[in-house]
């Protein structure tokens, strides 16, 4: 029985990954009829069986939509900035401000409802915040998954599960993916679902390290010693070794050809630890630093990388770790004259150094560098331990120790000044002006700058996930692990009870929209846009499925209007990929060749098992299960959780807010009651209510486990 429960626990967590919820069953005035009419075109298997009613509604039923992605540009309707004086798209039509975008024009044509714009142009969290006290004015609303579940429990959001039998496409998707079904269950007593989940790809890596690989090649490759006419000096050392300073560490890598796994050894007895060596040497000129790193690579890896030492970082057979990265960053920063002809290079940066939504990627990267779980969780900072229990990274010393290490890098000048000062700087300007070396982000949207901001011979590419110390419950080991794994996004769309109350047409139209989005043709429309943007009769194989090929005019327009950024183009001009189930097939076709190269290395490593990740299925070891996007807490529990405001406001990932982990990277311990890792944990757990929060989340998780047991 213990074994069964353990396996259930793991599965539930995985399932939870795909979005969760909370709450009690909520009833809308118009409930599905008990006597059901047959669905058009279907036959009842047995004459005695009741057939399911169809989601029919009056043609022209108006739906008031407070839905979009995260700005006025990414709504269902064209905003003034995007439309300008009229924007003509690849379908040959011209769209004006206030017009529906092509995807939603097509939805109207195919389904027969009419959309009215109520979107305020906010992130999902802030959009719902705007409407929460006036939900009678909207029919569908975007929101954070946990908030939508909370309001579903309170009776403000429709329980979609009551209508699943009338939603054949959505129901079939949930039946084919039972983990998804469990993970979006908002009430384990009733099986309630309070929002439609959004999938931006599933079961694949999400963020990854990206770096100027041409700079790594220039510094590390070739015969003999590195030489330069002019260079700076390495800064006074602050960062201390994370990896061993003696002994040997063996790690698995994919061979250079990408066909098999082989082992490489880091021999610290022979080479020493490169950070310790540099620290002992003190401040040295950039040329000396590079030659120290070259010698270390040759010795520590016994000539494995030959004269192509850059492969330690950028090759298919890369094996780099945090200490080796720090050594490389010191070399990059001290050799600005060689690399960009100026006196300054920024080492690590975030996509937008003054935007908290992007700054948080810096501490997410720290989790990957230093073996800390929960920093890239699907829900808050939670993860499942090997003990099968929930853990909160905010209440573990390892988190704050990792931030101490990042702050040491910042003190050395290895993290961008703009991140530290929160001044305006972005990937585009960093790359265009040869100012930035590396950040942690999405592959397609960032490697597109190879075509728009970089010159011939310059290369910005995904690099392998680093080797770190990880303890998965079987003892500490040196391996690669990424917590950045695609599952249900943290935002979704819900149906307002007060908006559709007493109006079956509105209710059924909302349900029909959700169901259609999960049909085969609906999934294509919500990813690619209408047929006019797709090549007729042409497909390609993507992840084992035949998928459409975008039209030549669409591809040209993507570059003309969005500089090759698929996501921006789809959301801003087509109106697709705003919610529901997004296929990565369109995005893959728009990925720059350099982006495909780096992602290909990582994909091969994942496929051959040298990069481990959370699982979206049963895991023998619960540590490898992904935490739910939401958990089914009751209204009383949610009310209690909402009183722990410091946990929410001080660790926010939202634009315009602040995050004390980012602050610690930039400035060190600045928060009152947080002068050390131990004190920080005590403050979060005791003063800010972290311990009680975790208990409440654990209760919901335990119920989810029990619920799964009843389904089997």
C-alpha cells in the first residue's frame, strides 16, 4: 500500500504540473439539461443510453472578452500602436484600430459568436484584479490560475467540469492526458475545473543558457597561448569555489557527434580548481587569465577538448559548471578590447534589466548553476522532495546561499551594471552594441537577434545546461538538471458566473469556444492563425506529427513586422497563441539556424538522458515530479494564504513589482531580519507566515493524492 501511495503521490504532482485549481462546486443558473439531445452527426452506441446535449446558442451571441496576453498589443483586437493608420497582413486584408485580429475573425466565422472588447491590456493577474469586483460586466476573463481557482471556489467563476460531457474535444484531451485532468482539478470532492489551461508547448525544456559563443571560441581555441594587444585586469576576487578543489568528478556528456553518451573526468588533483587558482593569483591581466583557463581545461580534462577548448562551454559535449563559468566571465570582462573594442563588457544580464518580470530569470539561472530546486517552479517556489512532501525554496538556506554566490559575482562586475542599478537595458541593445555576453531565456525569441542585431561571424547560441551538485534523495551527485520544463502556464481564461448568469446562449458560447480550441482544427487556428497564413496541402513532421507549414508571405511578414520574433508576431498581429493549446511547430519553423543548432545540442542531451528534468508522468523518485501550477485549496485555506502578503509581495515575479532574491543578487542582504541565510529562512518561515503557508499547501496536495487514489 505504501508503494501504491508513493506512486500516486508522484503522479499527482506531475499532473498538478499542468495547472491546478481550488475549491467547491459552483453552480450557474443555467445548468446542463438532464434530458440530452443527440450531438449532430453522432449515433448513440446503445438505444437505452442518454445522448449528450450539444452546445448550441443563438447566432450572433455577444461575448464580452476581458482576455489577452499581457499588454494592449496582445489582445483579441488591434490596438492603435499595432494597427497605426491601417495594417495590411499576409491574408491581403487591412486592419484598423479596434478591428478583431485574423484568428478571432475566423473564430467568429466558424462558431457564430461575436466578440466585444473589454480587455484593459494588462497581465492576466492585473486584468483579473481590475474586473474582480465587476464580473457582471464581462463574460470571459483572463487571470492567474490560482486566483481563478480561488474565485471559482468562492462562486464567481463557472465550474467547467459540469459541462465536460458537452465538450467532446476538451474532454477527449483530458482523457488522453489524465495528468492534465488531475492537475486542473480545483476541488477534489467534486472534480471542479475553474479555468481553461494554457499550454505553451508541453514536456520540453523552456529556458536555457545563451551566450556569445564566438567570443568563447576567440578566447579559448587554438594552438599555443592566447595573446592580445590590449586588455584590462580581472577584478579583486569575491566569488569562492563551489565545485571541489581536489579529487575527481566524473560526469556524463553526449559525444561530439551527438549520437551516444560518454564520460569525462574533471581532475582537480591534477589541475586544481580554476576559481581557487585565479583567486590565489590575485588581480591579473586578461591575457594571463585566459591562459590560466586554457591550461586548466587542458589539464583537468586530460586533453579531451584538444585545441577546441570552447566545446567545454558551447559544444555538444560541453561539461561546464558554475566555477568554470565564473572563470570564463572573468576572462570575458577583462578582454573587452579584444572582444568588442571597448573598455566594457557586461557578463550576465537579463532580457530587460529594469523589468522585474525578466530580472527574476537571474535567480532562476542561479538554481540551475548551484543545484537549488524551487526557483523555477510552476507554482510559487514549491517543489516535491524525495520524501514526497512539498518544500518551499524560500524557506531553505540553499536558496539564499545561491544568491550570496550570485552577489559575489555581481561585486566582481560579472553581472551587468544595468541589472544592479535597474537601468534600461535589453537583449537587443546588449547584442547590437556587443555589450553583453550571456543570459538565461527562451531560445527562439532571443537567438532571432542573430539575424537582426549581430554581424557576420558573431553568434548568440544556447549553451548546454551546467553540471551542478544535486541531491535527489539518493545522495549528492554531480549532474545536469533543469527545472525549466514546459507544462500548463500559470495563466488561463475563465467564465464569469455573473456575466453569463441567466443567459444560456452566453454560457454555451463560452464553453463552445473553449471546446473548439482543443479540437484538431482549433489547435491549428490558435497556433498558426487562419488558413490564409498557411501553405495549402504542405506539412512537415514535428515531434512525430504532421504539422502545417507557414506560408512564404507569413514568414516574410514575421520578419518585417516582428523582426523574426514568432511569439510577438502571432500575438500582436494574428491574435493566436494568446491562450489554450499552443503548438511549438510554428515557432520551430521561425527559429534562426543558430537557435536550432544550440537547441539541437540540448535536445540530444535530454534524449540521451544526460540532462534530467521534472517528469510529467509517474516518477519512481518523487523528487523528479513537477509541482502543480495550482493546488486545490478550500476557500477558508485560500483566505488564510492571502493573509501572508509578504510571501507574495516580496517574492513577486511580476512587472513593476520587486523581488528580494533579485535585490540580494544586486545588493546583498538588504531586507530587515535577513542578514544571513539562516536568519532569512527564519524570517520567511516565522515572521512572514511561510510555515503556515506550506502546511496549507501540503493539505491540498494530500487531498489531491487521495483523490487520485479514488480514480483508480
